[in-house]
C-alpha cells in the first residue's frame, strides 16, 4: 500500500514535497534514518517500545528522487469503526535539511487524512525540532546530557547529592550488567512493578505500566551497536538494585523507562545506574543522552512531578523545550468518542 499526500512548495526549491506512506518497511530505511539524522523513535524498535499496539506505518518525504524526511508511527482501531482510524507517532518527523518542518508536518497530516485517519497525534520524544507554540501541544521539557566530555567531567556537572550516590556505589562496589531478550524483559518487569507500587502508595492513585514484550525485539547487545535497545541493571553483589531500558539511535541515547527495588530506592541506586549508562553510551560513540522529560509545570515545587524534575535536572544536562501536535480530522468520530467517555463516567 502506497499513498501519496498533497504537494506543497518547500526547501526554497522549485521542486515540491510529497509523503509516501507504506505499511511495509522501505528497503533503504536505515539509510534514510542516517540521512535525515533520525533517532531511536524513528526506528522500528523505537516505535515498538514507544507507541501503543497498532499497524506500523512508514512515511518518507520526497522531493523528486531525494529523501528529505521520515516519520514512523502506528495506525490503531477503535470500537467505533472497522478501519484503523487513529494515528500515533512517538516523535515529530525527522526533516533534513531543516527549514520547512511545519509545512512538511502539515503535509503528512493531509496524507493521513487522505488515508482515512480520524485523528493524528505526534508526540515529541527526542524530537529534532520544536513546533511553534501556537500550533503545538502543552510544553514539556527534556533533559539532554552531553557525553562529549570525559566521564569525570560529566560527573562534576551532577548535583552534590547525585555525586554522593555515585561515590557510594563505587565504595560499595556495585556493578552493572547489560541484558537483552527474556533476561532483560524479566528484570525490567520486576523493577517497574516496584515503581508502580511506590507511586500508588505515595499519591493514593492506581497506576498502570505496559512492559513491552522485548524478548525477540531487543537488539543483540555488542560494544559497537549504534541502533537498538537493551536493559542495564545495577547490583550489589547478586542483589538487584535498579534497571533501565535504554534506546540508541545514531549517536544519541534515550532513557525509555526504569525503576528500583525497595533496597535500590533507599540507597539511590538509580542515580549511580544512570551514570554507568552514560559511560556505556560514551564507549559506543554516543555524544548525547536524553533522560526523557517532564511536564513544564513540574519545575514548580508544588507540582506532583517536581521530584522527577529535580532528579533529572540534577544530572547537569541542558533543558530543552518540546511540543507535540494533535489534529482532529473527523469531528463526528471525535464527538462519538467524547460522548462514549461521558456515558461511561455516568454509568460507573
């Protein structure tokens, strides 16, 4: 299946841009990733761990025979239609060279509209550019740690409390281990279960977390791997303290999810683990580590997310604004969903 979107002038060129949408992976997708400076969330594995279940859709932006952008997301169904009418993309399209980013995004939304999507949601995980404030969603902030300095210099930028936790781990000879497949999934499942229970105890609410089936999908781990995902875990002897799922795309690493056991939480092992991940990424040639984000309001001390904001900001990285975008393409379909949700609340 290939569908071509409407055309617009762009890139200060006489040629026009058009998106090609396909459910089959283009043979040269890896080359397109590198050409457009895409990241983990434009890779199939990134969509697998960063998007809900659905049918993967590959999008290639062309101008004549040249490729200028890519996007990767999923199409999902709902109870209101037998067709796949909901499109979700973990990140904004990767566009290169930059300059017509928002016009290219409009064009992709048009192409998805032509395909029958009722709504489209572009998230902003590790996005390579920022949407205009008037057109984007509520702002969030991501924390980017440069890995171009030495490991010692990276540690010097940490807050004093984070440095103490790292020194504690060294004194007590904690060790880290890199895991893939079923071993990695099982470890991640264990620590995320503890994290969910702590969130419930702390805020009195029920939280759910989806652990991806990573057994077959995680890339095989080796020292020079520049695209993929794995779990890195921290141990005191044989006792598990913390674990994190890390994705890599090009020369950038991204923290996807993680958590600590009760003992690991008490001693702050997640901080030491993040430092080990930074050193590990540096060894395989990554120049930047994205610790993920928080809502912008988490900077306020009264916000429920302020603890996470302080945890991430204390690694000394840059704070970068991110915005995604939502587009409702069928008002009738959206209204039916709202009505269904309201009825559900009344009947509960």
